[in-house]
C-alpha cells in the first residue's frame, strides 16, 4: 500500500484524493471508528465508519469538519470511497498548524523535525504497538509524498515546469534523504552521475525543499556559459547558483570563480560580497580524478566538495522502472494502463540504460507513438527500439517478412553495447555527443583502428585521459570494459564481411578484423552473436 502512494507521477492537486484512497485501504483492516489526516498547505481528509462502510470528506481545513461534522463524500463501501476520493481534487488553501500531542489517538506528521500536520485516530479500544507502527510507517511515506507535491508546485511556479521525483527504490529514498538534509544548509554541494541521471532535478530540489525556495535559482550551462562569473553571482545573490556540467567549465573560468566565492577553507579572503550565494555543482566526470590529471582546479574542487552525492544509474534502481514508465506515458498524453505490458516492464528492467532517464524517456515516448494501439509488446520493442530488446525474441510469423532480417541482425543476438559499436564503426561523432569527451574520442579511434593491436594505455593517450579514468568511463557510461567492447567492434566488422563475401575464408576474415588467433575469434563470435561464423554465413 505504501508503494501505491509513489506509483507514477501525481499532480499536487490530486494529493488529497490519493491520500484518501490510501487511508481507506489501510483503515479497512483496522478496528477504527474514524481517521482524520490534516496536512499543512494541502487540507485534510476524514474517514468515518458507518457499520461496515466508510464515508470520506475532503476539506480545506480541519476546523470546518469539526464544526459541521459533514461527510461530503458518502460512500457505500471501500471501493466506492476510493473512487470518490480519487476523482475529486482537494482545496489547496493552507491549514493553520496546531501542536498535536504524540499518542495512540494523535500522531504528528514531521518534516525535518518540523510539524506539518497530524493524524487523528478514533480507536474503540486501545490499539497495540503493532497497529500503531503501521500508521507511523504510513505517515513517514506520507510526509515524503507531501514534500514531492510541494516541490512540484514550487517548480511549476518558479521554473515553469512540473518536476517530480518518481519511484520508491531504496537508492531513490536515500537520495531524497540527502536532499532533505542538505536543503537547510548553505554549504556547497557536488552532484555527480552518469549522463541522463537526475542531476538538474536534484539541484532544483535541494533549493526548492529548503528556506531559499523563494530566492533566485540560477542555472549555468558550463559547457557553453553565457555571461561572466560576476554576472552569474549577481543574478543568484541571496539564492542558489547551479553550475551544470562543471567538469566542462573552461580553465580560465575555473580560475575566475574564486574571485566571487566565499572560501569556507580560508584559501582566499575575497568574495565576501557574494557570501550569500549557495553553489551546487553537477558533473558527469569524477572531479577528483580530473584534479589528479590536472584537468580541473584543485583549489576550486576543495571548496566545492563539502556535501557530495553520487546519483545511482537507472540500472541499479529496477524498482523505479515501472512508475517511471507510467509517469512518462502520462506526461506524453497516453493512458498508462492501455500501453504498459509485463513484457515492456521486464525488458526495461533488464536493459542497462547507458543514457539513464534521458534514454528511457525517448524509448517509451517512441514506443507509445509507434505501437499500433493496445499494450506495447515484443514486436513493437524489437522493431522500433531494438537496442533495448536484449534477449527478446518473437515468432517470425508475428512480423512482416521484410522486418524479420533487420530484427534478427540487430537486437536479439547482440549486446547492449551494439548501439555504440555501430556509432564507433560509422565514425558518427554526433551520435556519440552524449558521452564524455574522452570516451567519445576513444570510440572514434577504435572505430577506425580496430584491426590494430591496441592497449588501454595507447587508447587513453588518444582520448587525452588517464587509463584508470578511461576504464571508469567504459564501465559507467557503456556498461562494458574496453577489451570486450573492442571484440564487439571486430565481430561487427566480421559480420559485415561474412554477409558480403561468401568466398572469403573464415581465417582470413578473423585476421582482417584484428584477431590473431582463429580459436579466439570463433569463441568471441559465438559468445556475441550466438552462433559460429560459418553458421552465420550460411543463415545469410
């Protein structure tokens, strides 16, 4: 039941109805006469038992309920009550906070130690501790949901778009705890993570959850910044300066930033006039590693690295996939229940998502548009997003004959890295632009020199990064190590040769793509393609 609260994307106006539905389900199995939940800024929900049925009332404040005792949503059963509550958005006028006492009849709703509401429970007889613990757990999740709705409403008003943290996985809840704790501090924050993770959203949430929410929130794209550091700090005075992609900030600008920053380490004594600007920096690279390589200012990094968070990639949060898919479908105007299938969710949970939420958004939106009505199934995935398909297969008779060869050669037998293999072999720098600059240079070099004997050190020199950092980039952004990726490129080229030249000997093919040993080529080909080179040529 608690997970239902976080299922998909909820508009803040729907919060009272969602809470009423959750309360009704939870109260159904409890020996309660009455339940009333009051939330600061969102109104109140009241449930009153009549026989075996519940009546629900939503109100802008608790006082009106106590005066009138009016149950404005009569219902004949729990399902009817839930539908009635979910169909009717609540009034969003603020409630005056009271000072409730903790006990079996009244439990506080706490947010970072601050009372933001109360839950009143009407017990016919004293409850046991186990029953109370269930309600405390519900309130803990309820408080998080309220914060998400408050952040959504703030982002709509201040940023012009509704931002929403979706999911209930343990990594996401830990990120949310980080936001809650750091939002009330003025110390700098460093957010790092793979491309496509929620760095910008978390930066906005740290600002929007805290006391600076009504102050300026200024985002600077460090790859192509507009204006000067002095102008950035002036615009953000009293609020937050978000430096997005700080790992791509030019060295000259890195050197200028300290002129306007207050040094928490007393590295410099200037910048006092800008001391009221909080800095949040985001990076796709390991800043500490860049400092070691001389590619980032050590003094600047030490000033920024007070509060830091590494955002886990989507592949480490499979529990969040289903609610994220629902939220994406709703955002693009589709009915989630009409499009989602078990196959779609299982496929998405198995994919590594090297571009994380950005890739998930594009994939789900594409499938929703291109599928022919009804739930998105195997054939849709294999036809329109084959790199996501993993090991999915569909009977050939379920596809048009002209689709079968393309699908067989793309998704089922090739690894998730195949997409990047194709880009590297084609020398498509534009398609690789979402990757780290060093990794992009490495892939373009491999695509051109795959037949040569290449060591990690040689490749790192061509990519202008250290070998250890290049290893990290392969693992974090592609989900595969350097050597297996090189084998994928060589096998990809071997397939092209085998498809176009039926007379060339297998030994010659292996040598022409960089395999010095025929046995190694055969094993690699079978592992990646799923059949031997000879079988592949016969099937073509």
